[in-house]
């Protein structure tokens, strides 16, 4: 298949998987409101890198990839659920609404830590892994052929994902100071409840 066509399909897949506002979207919004644009992008980068990992695994060895996911689904679910519950606990606001804080640029070490945490959280989410496998199979991408074709496909997935997270972070950062002070407080609460809900669902799906 033409590499450019595969790149376009990968771009669409990356956007389609990243765009729904699930626990990662809620976390991105919360981080952007609390720490600014680059914190949101750093978290999005972690998710995009995880999407890149999933896409590479599905493109290179679809059958092995799917079998491996089924074998390790339980420990991955436990780790991912625990991750989400921990983030929900730590992210729950423990103060009152105040004036929006002045925008600050987080330290590079903090941004990299955010990226690594988000990568670990996304990579331990079995439904996302199986979603990639299902999409690749449905679109006939399980056997992409040459190394160039695989590279074009996974590059498209990564670019589509990171573009969405940059857009979402930029939108939230631009609107931040136009919103009432209580908005950030309630967003943090909703985000924490969303992550807790997904964490409980991860545990329930295992047992």
C-alpha cells in the first residue's frame, strides 16, 4: 500500500482514538488548567508515545500482538486501574476556588515526569490496546508490508494523536482566564471522578 495513503490513515486513526474525552482527556484539561499549556502537551506526548507503541506492535506483528495482550490483560488492568485511582486521589482539589493563578512554565524535569506517568498510564490500558488491534484488522492494516509502509503508518498515528493534544491544551489555556475561578475547581473534581470511575471499571472488567 502506498506510504502516503498509510500515513493519512494513521493520521485519522491517531485523531479518532485521541479525540474522545476519556480519562486522558480529563487529565489533560486538569493539568492545563493547573500548570499551563506545556503541562497539558507533556501529558499528551505521553499518550501519543503510547499510541505509537500500540500502532507499531499492531503493524509489525498483529497476531502475536493480539495474543500477548490477551495473556497480560489482567495484570495490565490491575496496574492501569491502580494508576487511575491514584491520580484521582491526588488530583482531587482540597481547597476553595480562587483567582486563576498566573501562567508559569513548568520545569523540564516536571514535564518529563508528566510525560512518563501518562505514558505508563496509557500503556497499561488493555481496552486501548485491543482497540488498536481491532481498528488495524478492520482497515486491513494488520499486514502493512515494507518497513517504509510501517513507518509511515505509525508516524501518522503519532502525529494525529499529538496534534489533538496540542489543540486541546491550547484551547483550554486560551480560555482559562476567561472562565470563572470556580471552573478550574469543578473541572478538577469532575476529572478526578472520571478517572476514579474508569479505574473502578478497569477493576470490574477483570473480575
